[in-house]
């Protein structure tokens, strides 16, 4: 059981030295120490992440135990590399707070506008699911944690603003999740397909090609089908598994599954 | 009219959060109490029904803001049972380590807040200083200081970084002598003893009858600890003792928590040794993509229901820093849990307030309620 210290015994054993001299000596020692090395960081002007504080902030005993570091994997404001973003929507899909909107940014062609995430930090819970889901690693989280603004609309970070964060080259989360080895792939239920080209048109990585397939021979007494004889073929190594093709397919003929 | 009702709360330094204790007093005597909860209700159980299995984890950190990772552990265990997924061995040990670190942080936070309730300022500063070391450790491998979002169904997000076990041992080396310091500050103080001895007595059979668990039950002499009685995770593979006290009063709860911290350090040393010598994967293979992050949701519930996904229910119970918490997850197929239900230990501990408050003085309420270790986030959910 825990050690119980009896005050009376302590007072008798150590005498006045235990109750008066020692505390005063400790206080005086701490006072002198604080003159040499103040333990206060003058926050807005000095910051914990400054290199001079790295591993230098010590607790009262003077023992350095690494307190005061902002580790690289801290989840702060996002940084977005617009140039590598492929508009796959995965960040917006995986957001539990629905704080990510995909907004159009200049750079795409008129038929395929380029869309990048716009994050409302009023809703964001900094869970990091969006950066975990990003297949290209262009949406990451930086160590920046200062966000105070005076207007609500300033909490909404446009893609351009997050690109500015990216260009500031703040430390970013170094741990990226590896894609699972045997991921589900997108499969085609061929008899349902009408060859409408929607999946291939909207695929962010252009990994779907529409290939001609041989025309099936109608059974005797049956009219030849009117559909266009093209079928999507998906390049699994390029596919980022965003599911855009599944959601645009009008016939629900694409689905998740494993190749057998 | 010598009797009256007074409200302690919802904004009162004693409450540690938003709840209201209505007290009927006659002069200084407490005649009746009526705890009112619900000011912090966010409907976490209902919101969970609309989230993917992994997305619920973001809510778990908000359930209890001083023991977030323990609640993550609780939910993830239940969800894994419901989905029929087993975590990897290393991730299980990392989870256990996280939970013990969280127990340390939570108990130190309790120590700081409880002693400040008694009007002693310096233990508060000692406690907050030492808790920060643990939060820094948490940040170095989860990326968050309070809201970790670290565990995933089937494992944990990432492995601990290089050099982590070394840093963790340094923190433990630093913490162990601090417990002696805490004891000298409190148990060595006459004022502390006079304010806490024989206060808020709740005997073991009353605790069991009222569903009071955790340090409150153990302070009444009962050796009930889920880590020993029904070992989950890898607790059966580590050595530790269950901390108990006999006095069933505020001092007893203090002693139990102090001893639990020592036992946590003991467990952590064994876990860190294990982690050093057993590398391995931290996330299970063959995870279905409809779990949510890091996978993309597929967006068509109807399609998922067509496929024969395994259905099931999962029940898990852990010894949370405050007591015994329980989670129940129903998987009816599809991307979202059909129903999620939590049992909060503090809710039961608070609801029994009548039995350990009546008969004492009004000035005794802060030490007694402080010794319960109230975390309103999990009471109201």
C-alpha cells in the first residue's frame, strides 16, 4: 500500500530543519535557477517548435525528457499540393464531419473541371482521415495549430489557401498509410453494361478504357440488341479506388469485389 | 422553513463539467441530493448509427476528454467482435500500452483537479506538469494530445515511431519518484487527512447494489478489476496487482488511485519490453473497404445489403480509468453500425450520490464529488 507519511513523526525526526529550513532552501534554489534559465516560453513571440526549444525545455529537476516538442505527426492545418491533386473526391468521401467541399480550381479543361478540397475548419475535427485516404499524398496535415480568426468565413480554407500552407513547407506528417495489399477492385457485371462511357469519362486517373467487344450473336428469333458494343476495362494498378465510376454508372453494373 | 434546496452547478468549480447537483440542506447538513445530468448530451450513440465503423472512433475521443484512448479501445473491441475481425498481436499490445498511459494521465489529472478542489494549489501544478509528459508521448505516436483518432478496427493506425520506447521509459523513470512526492504533499498533510478521512463512505455491498465500479468499489475492499477478472487485450500476459483499500472513504479512493498508477507503471514497463522485441504488422489484412478511412466509402447502402456481409453483435467491457465501461455494437450488415450503446461508469457512480453524500456537511461535497472522478463527457455522451 502507499507510503503514509505522518506529519508529527516527520516534525519530530527532522526537527525545524525539516519543516522550515529545507523548504526555504528549496524555494531559494528554485528562485536562483529561474534567474539563470527561465522556464517560461513567451508564447506569441517564442514558440515550442522553434529549433532552440527542441528537446531543450526541461522540467524542474533540470532533467531533459523531451517535453516541449511538437512532433511532426501532429495533426494541424492541412496543406494541399494543387498540382498533384487528381480530383478523386476521396477526402470529401472519408470526412466524418462533412466539412470538405470539392470546388473548381483553374487548371482543368472545360469538360473536366479540376476540383480540389475546400475545408471548413469550423467543422473539422482534425481526425486525419482525409489525408489517410488521399491516394496521391497531396493532402497532408502540417504542425500549424494557430487558427484564430475574427470572421466565420475566414475559417473556410480554399484550395489556394491550403496550397499556400503547402508552400510554407511546414513539417508534415511523415507517417503515411500503405495501401492494403489485397484491396478490393472494381468489377463489371457485363450483361448489365450499356456502354455509355460515363465511367471512363469521369475517372480521375483515366485508368478506364472503353474497348470494343465482339458482338454477341442473337439467338434464333431474337432481334439483335441495340446497345453499343463497348465495355470498360479497368487498369487495376492505376486505379485509386475512389469509386467515382460506381457512383456515375447509370445501370449499377460496376461494384467492389475481388478478382477470382 | 429551515430546509431548502440549493443548486451546486451547472457552473460550479466542484462539478468538473456541466452537471447540476441539487442539495436539500438543513443548515450545514445534507438531507437529500439529486444529481441532474444531461447538459452535455450530444447524442453520440445516435450519431454513431450514421457513421462508418472507423468514423465512430472520432466520436469516442469526445466521449471522455481525459480518457479518450480508453474509449477508443472499448469501441474498437466491440466493433471487431461484431464484424468478426481480429487485431494483430502487436497492435493489441500497443492498445494496451495506450490504455495504461491514459490511465496514468487520467489519474494524474484527477489528482490535480481533486486536490485543487480542497484548496491546495501546488499539487495541481505538479500534476499538470507530469500529465503533460504523457500527453507529449501520446502526441509523438498518435498525432493528437487529447483527440487521438489512433485506433482502427483491426489494429491501430501506425506503429510507434523509432525511439519511442526509450522516451517512454524516461517518462516512467521520471514519474515513479513523483508518486512519493504526491503522497508527501497529500497524505503528509494534516489538513488533507482531516478533510478526507471517513468522508463519503460507500461500503462494498452498496457499491455492487448500485453499480458503482472502479476505484470507488476497490476502495471499499473489493478486489474487482476487469483487467484481472475478465482479461481483455493482453492483460493476462502481464503481471500486476489489483489496488484496494479498506476505508471506503475519500482517502481510500485516493490511495487506490495512487497505487493503480504504480501498477500502471509496472504494466507499462513489461509492455515496452515486449514491444521492443516483437516487431510486426499493426493493421490486420483483408479489411473490408466499407469500414471507412483509410478506405473510401462506396456510397451505396442498398448494394451492400445485397451482398452477404457477416452480421453479428459485439460486446466489450474494459476497466476504464473511472470504472467499468461497456460497449455494445450491433452489425446488421451494411456500412454503418445498426446500434451502438455505451455503459458509462461515471454515470452509475454519480447516480449513487444520494448514498454517499447524505449526512455530511455542505463543505464536504467538493472532496467527496472530487473523489468520484467525474467526467461529464462520458456521463451524458
